[in-house]
């Protein structure tokens, strides 16, 4: 990135706390400058940096819009790290607006990508964010699990990161303890609080130079200590939180520090000090986008004023808290809808792009298809013509035995042409076929019934599905895909003494995976990388066109699914058919 762009982005970040309008103008100018750069790498990295800043300013939708523009550019540049960082940032945007389910999807994908790249630290950060998503939707057990796993996988790790991840786990356990306490499970609540305290550092061990990260750790330490009745540790953590907030001179951190101090004073019965601190918190938080904390500070102020005997002041503070609560809910719903609309448009654009690329790929393959078909048909046709000419001559001279032999050869060549024609007839994929609930058990049964003759020639031990699972699909196309996979498995197993084909289903939250696995030689890495390329085949010449897997995958993707391959446990190849999950249809009323 050029020095001018770096300067613009740095200036935008500097002015963010003093003049947000100027900071936004600088950011827009930086993006416009990046769009004019000849280097394709400049724009996506500038979009990422700008999105990070917008999210820091609580503009989640603006950040998300830049992310969905920048991620495909990074994917095209094969910048896997950059693209996955943007994917993680999209998850953070969803967390900001309370769209937890979408956040879980994006962050899970980002974690899986980082794991495949061997980046354990980044994967741990994703798991910590996943814990936040599960906390947001109230699944506290899952939140504790992911937060604990994120912290446990990093040993050794930078101290400040371990402290941050430990604080995330402690906060999840704190919320779980409060829930257990509310239902009368005091022992379980105490166990969670003790576990929360165990993963938190001592306030003196936290590096306050990390600013916001340190302030967050101190805030959670203070809350856990308050819940456990550990006054000295609570006061130590709050003192450090206030010190950092004053050094940063940021209204959000100052407001939070005053809010926590006021809560402490309220618990001590110091009404006048609570009122003073709560008013300071309200004054600071009113300058930020943190409406939730502002409402909490106003409710605390209202309670303190009521105890002090100021009913009018208490009423005004409580009414203001209600207004801010309502405003926060209205804004959050609007922002969530805007973000979901952005996501839906991005998904549609992606589908349109994939469809365009698929059509382009098919047209580019036409030449190969013509050449392949020409080779497959011309050779037997030329032989048939030569045999026919020879047969005419033999018949004219009365050589009956030779004529019969020539006719037998022509019949065999005709059968070969019929096989080629049947393969070609099976390939076309129907576009936009209606999708209905399909029983995958029935799909497997029908596919095996169609292959009865083949299985009689090459017997295999077949293990069908134990229970029926339903998917949203075009039944005829899925049956054809399964037939193709089983045919390939039979070919791979033909030379083995013991042949086995297993079917199994795995249920996900929104998808179902049907696996077809054999006990054959498996998939060598060199083959695996080219397996779905059109016209690639491991079979002998004349035994396959190499289009079955490529077009099967196209058919499944058209239904919102996919086809992937791997070497199964032990030996053999495993092909996974992924389809949208469907509910079993209700039986008709009698």
C-alpha cells in the first residue's frame, strides 16, 4: 500500500475520536484512491482496513458492505489469510448488531479455514468470538465450551491474548453462574464462579499498555469479584479500569468505568457517591453509541435518586432509560435488517457469479466434448464401415462362415456405440428443476435396484441406510448421482476379493450429508486434486468420458448442495453428497 494511502487511513483513525465526519471523509477518499491503483492487491487490503475502522466506530453495516466487496477480491488473488480475516470481520459485524446465528456460520467457517492453514492463534480468536455469539443467543453451555477451548489451545501464547481469552471464558461462566443461581442451583453457580476466577489473571499481572484489551479484562475481573464477594480484588480491578479510561480519555471507557464504580458504591449503600458516579457515567456514555450502557447507567441513577428521596429526578432518569431502551431496540432491528439485506444480496451475487462461471466452463468444455465424442464414435464407425464392405465381398463369393464372423463383429461394435450414447444421454443436468422433500433411503434403494445387473456381475457387500433422512432436492438427479458413484465404486473394487460399499448419513443444522464409501484403493493425492475436472478419468481409454463426477457436482450445486471426495477411514474412497435438510412430509389426512 502506498504512503499516501497509509497516511489517509492513519489520519482517519486519528480524527475518529475528535471529528467523526472528517474521519469518514478521509476514509472515503482513501477507498477512492485505492480504486484507481493499478495494483489489484491495494483495493481489497484498503477495504479491509476501512472496514475495521468502521466497525470500531460501531458502523457494522458500512463495515459489512466493504467486507463483502473485499473478500471476493482477496479470494481471486488467492490471499487465503486476508480473505479469512475479512470473513472473521464479517462475523464480528454480525455480533455487533445481534445477528448471532449468521455470526456462528461465518465464524465457524473462518475458524475451519485458519485451522487448515495451521494458524492456531487465529482459530482461537474465532472460537472466542463464537463463544460471544452463543452467549448472545443464550446458549451459555456452548459459550463456556468454545471460550474454554479457545484458551486451552494456546499454550504458550502471548500473555495479553491469554488474558483476553481467559476473560472471555470467565464472562461466559459468570453468566452461567447467574442463571444457575436464579433457578436455585447455588452449588453449581459457585463452581462456575470459582472456575471463572481461576482463569482470570490478577489485576497486577495485566499489561495496562494494551489499553482497551486490558480495560476489558479488568471490567470482567471486577464483575466476577463482585459476584463472589471479593471486595479487595473488585476494587483493585476497578482502580486499574478507571486509570486506563482516563489515560485513553475515551467516553465509552470513561462511562464504563464510572458505571462500574457507581455499582460498587451502590452495593456499599453510599447513595450520594452513587448519584455522583452515575451522573458522570451518563454524561460520558451520552457521547457514545453505547445506548445499552447508557440506559443501565440511567436506571442505576434513578434507583439512587429514589433512595435519596428525589422522586422527580428518579422518574426523569427512569423515563430516559426507557426511551433509550426503546431506541436501542428500534435501531438494532433496523440495522439487523440492513445487514441481512446486504448479506442476501452478496449471496445472490455469489450465486449469479458461480452460475456465469459454470456456463463459461461448460462452453469452454464443448470443444473437448466434441473431440472426445468424435474419438469414441469414429473409431467403431470406421470399423463397421470396413467390415460392411468386407462382408459384401464375402457374401458375393459365398463365404458364409466369414460373413457370420463379420456380422458378429459389427454387432459388438454396435453395442459399444450404444454404451457411448447411453453415457452421453445421462450427462445433461436439468436447470431449475423443482426441489421437493426427498427420502435419501429411497434414493439409495432405487439406485441399487437400477444397478442390480451390475452388482450381479461383480458382487459387493452393500450396507444401506439404517434410517430415512429427508433432503430438499430433485429426486431423479440425486438418484443419477448415486448410481454414478456406486458404478465408480464397483469399477474400483472389481479386482478385490472382498468388496464393500457403505452408505451413511450425517445431520447438520441446515444440511444433510449422504456418504458413499468403498473399501477400495482410495484416492491418491494427484488424483484427488483433478477428480472433478471435466474429462479427467482414471479408467482405461474407451471406458469413460471423465464427465460423470464433474456434472454430478454441477447438478448438486444447482440444488444448493455439493459433492466432495476424500479418502475414508482406513482405506477406500468416500464421496459426500451434501444437500439442504428437509422435514419429513406429513402423511395425508384420512
